[in-house]
């Protein structure tokens, strides 16, 4: 409870004023800092002068500035007066004018009578927090609550305001509820504020290792170990009875006695000691079930217990560390497989930063720097420790952004000294981190923290570490800087600025081993960062800046000037281009039209990326247009000849398949063009605009494959199951259920399983299914390649059947070789069965230019091949078309006799001879009849 100030003279008043044009700096916690001294002197002198002449009852010279806190900058001060009823209005107006004349502008409603309440008892997560606001006699206006100088969010159901706004209740607290809670009461003169810093303690982590263990049922003693965060005490309990335990190596150890013939199962609890109010919360305890058994096991340990081969168990880390180790039973002993142990000093800092106030950043960064320097060897060899420190740095960057505070040189020096240790020759550690964190890479978060905290720098200064160089300066004209780091001569040039510009440049010589190599160029993911990484922050923005990078590995080529795009989580070349470097073959010059984190990517492959993309795009779009025209012609022809080709079930089903293959591929190509247009207009691609195109593209491309599967199965059915007969209605029902039902089911499941986190589509350069985050692309790749594999096996079966019967007695000598038979069959069935899509495997495994060109050429022209091989070269289709004599003249060369030599158009005549001998026709029905005839004659 806060009591009102006494009416007896003299009376102390606790006051505050809020500055509008000042950002809180971490240096304002140091009374010897220049800015602290400057603001302290200006504020104190101005208050005393203004109040002495305009505030009746004020005791001259009694003002004392007690400190500064965040919220822009709030100055707390005290005064003494002979009255407890002062009229501050006129005096504060003159004080505001006086400070403004000195360059210090005050916010609207800048003044308040302020009082800090005593802290409450320790608060832990999930507990209830109740704060009461006490109104003094002179403050009887409305009451408002703020948290961290912000109004309470509308709709926040966890916070309840009651009792005429006098009481604030947080129903269930967590660590993020820590902060400054203020009760603001309006008065006739200035607001009266009661405020209090609330700290919700970090919830403890109680580690017991594996929660289920088996020990030998014999007379022996086994150990149960339990550890907890610093500041907490723990105890072992069995059936609510506290067990005798000992403290050793940073853990509480229970020596559990097992007896022969007394095999049983018991559950032990390790819980917080001396905090009974927390026992209802699950974070206050952890349990271990212990079983004694006479069963034979392969591995034995007094702490891990028994285990069978390949079984895994978790144990807690040793003295000085927090976390767990994973062991695996191999070769009759427990072998350590994974070590997630963080040094106590780093672990404690991680807990401390969760409730850190902005006023405590300076001291905290000193402690973090010291802990990192003193444990640098342990840290750099432990991926989990590196990740923990990165999490701490992220939190510091978050605080600087959330509370809009400025970072001074000492804090930034300690920040970069910590980063310097994390990125110094620790390639294996970062490879592990980047491999394990596929979507949330620690290295990306580290770069983001560096960029965000560098935004908060204000002073001009230079920082040099062994692998990091920072320069912050103000420029009015052109500007250049060259790296002074070892083995680095990276140069940054700003050609010209029109206004006074503040620029921050950070050069990293080892960040190339930290950051992922992911590029937004889908065709060249095997690139490497081949130079320094440079972070540039400018106020105001620059439209032109150039970089000259040293090439680290001269065996690489195809340089790309890139920046890290946090929206794509990849290196991006947009807005950057390579410029000639003159005779400096060991350097790369880049010019960019924006500022962020820059470097160069280089590749071991020989082709040029831009030319490569242009060539593939030209082949793809040309082929797709030809395909779409061909498919329209195919559908028109099938419509014209439909009555003529549906006389028997086999021919009917074949042409049903051809029509549906054509329709599916045509619609899929239309969706492809739409998706490409969307991706061309905006990067990253819009989820709302791209998703419908991707859904229908996915559905119709799958429908294409499933109808190609039906076509192959029909051929297999007529080839192998010669005597079997299925009705047309039954075949049609199966075909449409498989052809459209299966693709629809797969497409809908894909959307449903990836729509939540918006990982359905890729946002990198293309409008297609996502791969990096959700692996949604597998919903296309797996069915497509499976069908290609099945169709390939059908083709092999057909070839086997044909070769088994021989080519025939009437075969001409030039066609007796089995390779010719295979070539004809493959040429005709490959586009209809979609076998050319198998080249997609090559594009996934190789960056070779040729394989990508072959894939793009064959599959973009699939519609053309379907028209030629599936429709035009079918003799029944040609005979049914009006003007068939003209088509026959164009397609055959009309030989004079059946024994004549090759015609003037050997390719088409080849198919005619195949048809005449009943060996192979474009129609799958004729293929099956040929095989059937072969079977009968051989019988």
C-alpha cells in the first residue's frame, strides 16, 4: 500500500518528466557518462531556476535528479516544499520552455508526480499477480494502467481491471509479463503515477535424464541424479516421503538400493524444495520410474540402467554444465552419441536475459563477454552452447528494438567481442547447426540480431576484433573504406551523398563459414560464399553503393553479387550487379542499389547463371506454347474422329485416355503460364495470388500422370491378360476415379497439411509447391516418379513380349535387329507414358547444363509429341479424317509395291511397314493384338 505524503513541512515530492526528442541509451545507467552528465546538469539547473521563481512553496536548491529510465527518456527527480498542495502548471510551462531553448523537447503531458512502490514477493510462472492502486487525497481523478509505458491491449483476457480500475490482476503469469506496471491517476494539476517493476522468475528446468530405467534385480546400489537451475533447491521424494540424498557435482544424487528377489517398479519425484506453493505446477517436478528386472540385457550402467542393443537413454550433464547427454547401447556398452550440455555460466545468463530490463543491458553485456572469453574453447566446440549464446544476443537485439533504446560503444564492443568468438574458426560447429536447423537456422538469426542492433547505434566510433571491423561515421560527400582485417582488403565506396548521412559498416572475414549457402537461384544451389560479408546500415537510405571483394577461392567461378534476403531466407541478387574490376582478376566488384548484408557467391560449375536461366526460360516457354497449340489441335482431331475410333473397347479406352491426357496437360500448362506471370510480377510471390494457380497446376499435372498410368495399365492388361475381358463401363469408372479422384485427394491433403504456416507454396522466384520448409513438393514428385517407374516396367514387359516372338518371317532384312524394334516402341510410347519426366531426377542431382536443357525440351514439348505419336500417326485416326488421301500422301511416300525399298520419307514409312506386318502400330490395341497373335501362333 502507498501512503500519502505527510502534510508537515518540509514535504518531499517525487517527480518525473518525459523528454520527446531523446532516445534512451544504455550509457544513461552510468553517472560518469558524458550524456548522463549533460542531461543531469541541464535538467537540474532548469528545474531549480523555473521552480524558484514560479512555484510558491518550493525550497530553492532542493531539486535532485535521481536517475533516468526508458520510455523515450524519463528523468526522475525530487523536490522539497513547504506545502503539500503545489500548483505546478505555470512553473512546468516555464520549465518546458527553458529546456526547449537548450535543445531538450518535452513530450505532451510530460510531467507527473511519481512514486515507486516496493516490490512484491517473488513471483513464478503461472501464479496470479494482483496490483492495487492507492489514491491519495489530492488525486481523485480517473485511473489508467500501463505496462512498459503502453496501454493494455484490448482483448487481453489474461489481464483483468476491476474495483473501479484500482486493481489489476494477471490471471496466469509467464516470463513475458515482467516489466514496469504503472497506475496513472489524473489530478487537477499533473498526473500522479504509482509504478512498480515486476519480475516473473524464469521457470526452473529440472533434469533427471531418462524418465524410465531398468536395473538388475540384485543386491546393489544405483544412482538417480537430478539437477536444477541456479537459485533453486531440489529434493527426491518417494510416495510423498523425502528421501535421503547427497549433493555432488552440481546435482542431487539419490542412492537407490536394489535387492535380489525383490523385483518391483517405483516412481521417484525430484521436486523444488521449500516452495510448496509451486508443487501444483508441472515445471516444479520431474519423475523417474525405476524397474528392477531379472531379464537379460546387453548394456549396464549404475546410472543409465539396463538396455538392449540400439536402445537410447538420456543422462544429465556433469558438474559445471546443464542439459542432457544421449547414449546408445552398442557393443554391450553405453556410448555417448549426442551432448547437449551448456556451461552453467552461459545457462544462467540465458535465464537472466529473459527478465532483463533495459537499464541492466550494460552490466549484462559485460558479464556475457567475460563468460564467452573465459569459456571460448568449450563454447566453440559445442553447437548447443553456440545456439544458446545466439539466443541471448537475439534477446538483447529485441530489447533494443522493443524499447527504442540507443546502444553505446561499450555495449556494442561487448556484443561484437562475443560474436567474434562464435564465428572464429568453428566451421564444424556451424555446419552442424545449419544441418540440424533446416527452417530456423541459428546463423540467420545471428545475422538478423547483428543487423537489428546496429540500427540502434548513435555515436561515431570504430571497433576492431580479429575477424570483425565496425566503422560508424557521418558523411557529407563521397566516402570509401578499406578493410584492415587480416587477409582482407574489401573496399566499400559510396560515390556521392546529397544530405548529411550516417553510415554503419561492419565487415566480417569469417562469416562465410557461418551463413548458409542457400541462393534464390534454384538451378545453382551448390554455390559458396567466396568473400567477406559486409553489413551496411545507413540513415537516410542510399541508392548506390559499391563493394570490391577479395576472392577467397580462385578455383571457383560464375560470381554473383548478392545480399541476404530475410523474406526469402536466401541470398538474393536483386538490385545488385557485377561491375568490371579492371585488371584485378583476384577481386570482384559489385554495385547495389540498397543496403543490408552483402557478399559474393561463386560456383564450381562452368555455365553462367543468367545465361543459363534465360536459355531454360526460352526453351520452356517456347515449348509450352507449341505444346498448348498441339494439344488444342489434338482435342479437335479427337472430336472429329470420335465416332470412328470407338468401335471396340480397347480403341475406345485408348482414345479416352489420350483426350484426358491432352485436357489435363493443356489446363496444367495454362496454370503454369499464370503462375509464371505472378512470380514475374512480385518477389517474394504472393500467397493469395499464387496458391490457386499452384493448386490447379498440382491437380492437373497429377491428373496427367494418372491418365498416363491408366494408358499404360490398359496396354499391360491387353498384352498380358489376353483372355480376360472387362466391360467398358467398368473400365470407364476405374479410369475416372483413378484419373481425377486420386489427384484431387493428393492435392487437397497437401493444401490442408501445409496451409496453416503458409508453407504451401515456395516464395523463391517461382510459383510452385514449397520444398525448403514443408517439403510439399514431395506430394508431386513421389506420385509422378512412381507412375514413371510403373510405366517404364510396362514398357519393358511389352518389349519382352515382342522380342520373344521374334520379328517375323516377312520382316525385311534391315529391320531384323532387335534394337530397331526397341527403338520404335520406345519412341512411340515414351511421350504417352510420360517417361521423359524421369530426367527430372537428373535435374535434382546434377547442375549440368545439358541435363536441364534435355528435361526442359522434352517435357515442354510433351503436348506436341502426344499430337504426333498419339493422334496423327494412328492409322485409324488418319483414315477417319476428312481429306484422308492428302494426309496419307503427306505421311507415307506411297511405295509402288510391298517389297520396294525405303520411301523418300523413311521415318513415316517405317511405321507403315510396322502396321502392314501387324508387328507394331501406334495404337496400343494393335500392339496387344500383335502379342496375342504371337502367342497363338507359337501355341
